[in-house]
C-alpha cells in the first residue's frame, strides 16, 4: 500500500458522494461551531447595548480581510500538498507544510502590525463615529494579539485536509467556539468578581480561544504527524509555488471583506441601528451559509488529488455533487430564514429599529446562497488546478463591475433594503458566470494535458 494511503486519505478511489459527504460533514460541523460561537457572542453583546452591536459590525471588514489574506497562503500550500499526496510524495508535502507555516508566521505578524496602525482610520472611513468608533478600536487592538495564533490554526485546517485527514480539523475548529461561549460571559459581564469588560471582554475571549486552537494544530504538526522539516533547502522554490496561488487567492478572499466594507459604509448613512441590524442579520445568516462553505471546501482535496492522478471524470463528478448539494441546501436555508428570521433576531435584540433591518436582510440575502456556493466551488476548483487568475478576476468583477454600481443605484432607489437586494442579485449574476467559466477552463486544461501526452515521444526498442 502506498505511503499516502497509510498515512492520509486517498480521494482518487471510492465513492465521490461519500467523499463529499465525509469531507463536507466534518467541515460543516466545524464551521457551524465557529458561527454559533460568533452568534452567541453577538447575543452577549446585544445584552450590553446597541452601540456594541454596531461596533462589532464595523470590525467585520477588518477581521474578514486579515483572515482572508492569511487563508490565501493556506490555499496556495494546500493545492501543492493535495497534488503531492495524489502523486504519493509525502516528503514533499511535509516540506511545503513547514515552509507554509513559516510564511504564515511572518505574514500574520506584519498584517497585525498594519492593523494596529490603520484600524481606527479605517473604521472612521467606514462611517463609525463616537462612541461606536472607540468601541470598535478597543476590540480590534486586543483581537490582533490573537491573530497570529488564529492564522496558524486556520491554515492548518486546509493543510490537514489536503493530507487526507478529514476529522482532525474539526477538533481545531470546535475548541475555539467552546471557549468563546463558556468564557465570554465571565469577561463580558464580569461574573465571579471579574471586571465587566464589555466588548473588550469578547476580544480577550478570542485571544484565549485562538491560542487554544493554535496549540491543537501544533500538536498535529509536531507530535502526531512529525511533519517539521528544519531545512531551508528549496524554501524559495516552495514559497514561490505557494504564493503563485496564495497571492491571487488572498486577493480573491479580500473581495468579500471589501464588499462587506462597502455595505457597512452605505448602511452607516442610514444610522447606527441599521448597521447594528445588519450585524445581527449577517451573523444569523452566516449559520446557514457555513453549510455551503463546508461543501465547497471539499473541492481542493478532491479536485487536487484526482487532477494530479489525471482522473478527470472524478473531478467533474465531484463538482457536480458539490453544486447539487449546495442548491439543495439553499432551498432549506431560505425557508429557515423566512420562517424563523423574526424570532432569531428578537432573541438577540428586541429594539424595533434593530429588528427591522436584520429581518429584511434575512428575508432577502439567504435566497441567493446557492449561487454563493457556485462562486465558492468554482473559485476553489480554479485554485485546485493552480489556475488562480480566473478566481481573482471573478471576485474583482463581482465587487467592481457588478456589486458597487448595483448597490449605489438600488440604495438610492430603495434605501437600505436596496443594499440587501443588490447583494442577492450580485450573487446570482456572478454565480452563473463563475460556473460557466469553470466548465470551460476544466475542459481546456484537460485537453491540453491529454494533447501533451499524445505529443510525447515514444521510446522504440528492439
């Protein structure tokens, strides 16, 4: 039996639907745990005040940007690891992993320092004013302390999956929310004689949870799998290969936070309550959206390994299964939000001026999450093929060509509801375009590989 099969999962054989269900199932549970943790944190802050809800909403673009940029490096490395495992080269996968972690450490430290300097001006640019501005700044300065640890843990989940271990990332992803939910009340409300820190207590809870996740990831890397390679041999080649996909992937991941920033900026013009409502609604919607993201994460290991093994029919089958599962869930998710939206919002905050925009968000945006799945599955497929250009182009077009003009027009026509409508329409338009482009690129790359094999010289003996 090959080394990759004994030490990691082999996705080049067996039932594709079962692989998707297994890969997606663990990640969905992990993502749901993380999202529920964030949602419960929002519930805690809703008990503190409306300003705290608005403040945490203003931090979304910064937090999402930093996490998205870091995930880009992980995506670049994961594609290399998946391809190496598909070729039964575990040593190369281990070397890439070690070099990736070094990159992540340097990258998160630099990004954290930049965030420390520029976060307050950015919140001001987004439309935050006192006292919300001070609350947002206080939160992010503490959050940045835990950011390098979170970056390491976040990168590890993708790398571990590319090695074929599906279950362990779930441990990394769930320990953080468990700490967030249990420790949060003590630091936010000041239980057991502790000082009531409010929104800063939520930030310190994140630092503790991120550190715990990092330690769990380190145990897998150093102790369980013994993947540490203390060598700088070929580090420049490794880093160049990682960043070939990592930089465009990071830029692609940056588009969603920029879109969130545009939304926040537009909504700030309608008042603090609308921003707070958006923060509540988006946190609730994230629970059902994470199922879609979990399905899409199956693409990199499945497509990467099968493409490396030149099993093209399995690549297409995997994508079809992911698309169908994504749309099936989108119907269920929209129904949940339409029926339960008002109840979910009122549990967090009962102020009518917060409830109304939050409920409208839940009525409109979740209808389009199946198309969000199309976008995410397609971009992950491009990255698995180590073709990051189309993924970046789609994301840029989504923001600049489609979303911003639509949002400006529809907010002028329909107020803050127009911003939500523009979000849903953008998801639909770009989702269809991403799906069609991905099909074209897959067929072209497959034909190019087969043509290269046909053109290869044949050794004649005798």
